[in-house]
């Protein structure tokens, strides 16, 4: 039996139990989830605590959550109701102003989802499972329509209170610059529109956070994984399931996204400090050089950490890395080890570089076999854990992360901006 | 360590609302290329380009910042070291123009007092979608005694010119300082009344 087949079998067995042993599943997933039979999307659902461990609860949980999601779409997007839709509405101003405030958020989301994963065509393609109420609305319910209006006709709309439908016609004529992201024909929806909808709902349901740039880079890979599930029954609900998994994941990392928490213990600055300390401990020479060059961790690690490395690697490599991150019980301690390993593995270049070439190098991490990075990260983590006398969640007898990584497309996703003249 | 291949090093900073085209402008300048497929900037990005001005090799170290509010604590820490700041808005988006005032306040709070500034009204290739007239751009620049240009990263309008003018302004200041301390003082005093060149473009 091939290694791949054997690993699939191990996963199948672990998932076959009536009550899933989360510790064990984490251990397995930590070493990479096989890219077969929809294992990854299923295991991510469990690791992100969306699916309960008791399998007899799966059906009802999924039914319930997916129904919730349908309700969100209905209440927030399709028929938001409230006074604005009522003909006898007495306070049109307030509801209109809320509408425009939402549109500001939407405008930012819209810009970002159109810039999501430009190196792959996936997000421009039509989904098999569009939201019918929106896809068959003559364009009226499409979120991006709303922002095109607010950009171009904000004042007109506010002043005259024109009907949305009428305006969208006007815009359609004007918009000659839609490019690849032209809305698909009636009844169809592109994947980027689905991502836009999820982010908008998230912003509406979490007003404390709203939408922050970078969230698109977190939700994108999850959605991609779910929407490519070979199992059609799961694929059909990729959107709803992804929304809740994303919500759960954000609950763990949201402090990175809140400016006022930058200085708190859970905020991004503290995590950058931790990385710097980890580097100092594991590679004092590099750490020292970067200190001397005044190359601050925030120049590169701010993005690494807030996006869980999503802009640094190609999508298949990223999925492999996220298997490990999602399996990390103490999320996201291992992330710091990975970042530290990344720096260690290019230490030779760093040592020979000046400030400028090192910033460039760190901001455009070179293609590399991810299993190399993950194995080095594991070394660092073991050392760290020995030093700190904390309990290691990993099986210490395992020598390394066995390679079920896929190499190949190892170029970074930050394609366009990579080269720089000097 | 790399050999020093330049005479002067200028640190420049690009700021402005998200989506106005900062990354595209920088990419056009550094790689002479335009692509619509940039991912949004998270935190801060960095490019280097060496230019020649008045027989001097000048290395431009350009920092491209993220526009969204959330990133301001991260990005404002870069203002201090900057010798030149390009403040970009989008001529097809009113709000990005209104926010210029906010960005100027940020500069006042966080940048060196004598930092050279320039306002860029980007996307001037999209005449049919224009909502901010060139006159309004010129007016706000005049009001704050700042240089102004309309640019297009897409059509490659005024991009090189913007960078070299900003670099030249910094060079004026630096060489003045090097040559003669008195002269530098005069230059600084004279600065506020100096009319910014608001040149025609995009016509
Ligand atoms: N027509 C036109 N479009 C442009 C021009 N410059 C940028 N764009 C478009 O504007 C979009 C945003 O440009 P970016 O350079 O990514 O914007 P940014 O200011 O870096 O945004 P953040 O990184 O989010 O702060 C791109 O997708 C381009 O398609 C221009 O000169 N003309
Ligand atoms: Mg940018």
C-alpha cells in the first residue's frame, strides 16, 4: 500500500469513530491532511470546531447552521426590511444613512475580493451553487452593484432617493471598465461574489470588528478548499460552512485585526515580539544582524502573522501549512515557530544581505519546499517546549512531519509585485 | 555586504486611502508595468529604485503603506524617517479626496517637519468616471503649499515625473545643507511661501 493510501486509511479510521478523538485527529492533521476524498475540508470543519466530535450530531448541526446562514442572507441582504422598505416610512434619512454606511464597508470588501488570489482563476469562475434570490434579482441584490452606485452616484441617490433598480441601469451603461470581474449573467454568480457576501455578512454580524483588510486573505483559502470538495453534498454548502469556520477562526485571531488591541497581550505587537524572541533564542546571529540593520520585525512579520502566512505561499502549500496550524491546540504558537523556521532557512542570504535586500527577501519569501519549513519549525517548537517545560502536544517519538506535502506550485502568491529593480 | 553604489539615499513614503493605486504607482515606477491584479497591501511594502539626478546616483527607498484605518498604527511609525511623502487620492472617488485633509494631519503629527510632500490625483486615465476636478486638486495643494500632479499608473502618465520631482526637491534641500548651512536656513525659511508647481497633465 502506498504511503498516501495508508495515510488516507488512518484518517478514515479516525473519522469513522462515533466520537472523534480530537487529540488524535490533531496529531494526524498536524502532519498534513491527504489531498483526497474531501478529507481536508472535512477535517478543517472539525479542527475549527464547527462540526462537533459526536458524529450523531453532525446532521442536525449542519442543518441548523446552514438554515441560520440562509436566514442571515435573507434578513441582511435579500430583504433587509426595516423602515426603508416600507412605503409609509417616516424616517427615510436614518435608514438611508445606515445603508450608505454599510456601503462604505462593502466598497472596501469589494475592492479586496476583486484583488483576491489574482494568480489563480478560481475566484472569477462561476459557482455551481449560486444564491438564487440574489443571482436571479436582475442584478438588484448583487452586493457589488450597491457599491458601484455609491461610488458613482452617491449624492444623486441620496438627494433624489431614486429607486435602486433604476440606478443600476444607469450604472450598467456607464461601467465600461469591468475587466475580468464583470458580473456573470443572470442566474450565475462568481466565487468572488460569494466571498464578498460572506465578508459582508460577517461585518454586519460583528459590528465591533467590521471588515478589516486581510480578512479576505483568511476566508479565501478556506472557501477555496470547501468549494473544491469532491463530495457534492458538502460542496453545495461550502459557503455556509465556510462562513462559520471563518467566524470561529476569527474568534481566535481577531485581536490581530483590532487596532486598539495592538498593544494588548493578545494583540499583534506582542505576537511580533514573541517571534523576535523566538528568533533571538534560535538564531542569535540573524537576530543580531537584523537589529544592527534596524530591520524591524513589523516590516515583514506583521503580514506573516495577521494573515497566517496566506500571502507568502502558493495555495496548495498554504493549505498544507494550515493543516498544521489548525491542528495546533495552542493556536497559534506553532505559527511563530514556522515564521522563525522560515527565517532560519534563508539565514545564509540574510547574512550576506544589506538592509534593502533583506527587507525585499523577507517581504518576498523565496519558493521552498514547505515540508522543509515545517520540519524545522517542529525542531524549534520541541526545543522551545523543552526550555519552557510546557507540555508538548505532539508525539515526541515522531521524528518529523512525514512528507505528504505537494510541491510543484511553490511560487508565492504575491506574484505581481515580486520583482524589484535596484 | 553590498558595495555602496549610490551617492545619496532618499526614503520616500506613499500614503492615501485604500484602493487609490499606491501599489500600482510604485510598481509602474519600479518595474514600468501595470497590472490590475494587485492584492491589497497589508502593513507595509518596500521597493528600491536608483535614479540619476544632476549627475548624482540617488537610491530611492520607497515604502508603500496600507491605506485602511486599521493599519495606521503600523504605518505611521514609518513617517518619521521619510524625507518625501506622496499622498495619493483617486480622481474617481470623492471620499479619497476628502480624506486628503486627514492624511495631511497625519503627516503633521508623525513626519519630520521639513519632509517634502506631493499630492497625486491618480487614475486620470478614467476621465469618464472623474468626480474630482483637477482644479480642486490644485486648489488644495496650493492651500497647503504642496506640489501637485495628476497621474495614471495605468496609462503611465506623470509617474516618473512625480518621483523625480519629489527627489529633486529633496536634493535641493540636502545639497543646500551640505554646501552651506546659512543657505539651508534660508531655504527652509523660504519654503512655505514657495508656490508649488501645479503643472498641467492628463490633457
Ligand atoms: N484606471 C486606473 N486604475 C488604476 C490605476 N491605478 C490603480 N488602479 C486600479 O486600482 C486598484 C487598486 O490599486 P492598488 O495599487 O492596489 O491600490 P492601493 O492604494 O495600493 O490600495 P491598498 O493597498 O489597499 O492601500 C487596482 O486594482 C487597479 O486596477 C490607474 O492609474 N488607472
Ligand atoms: Mg497597496
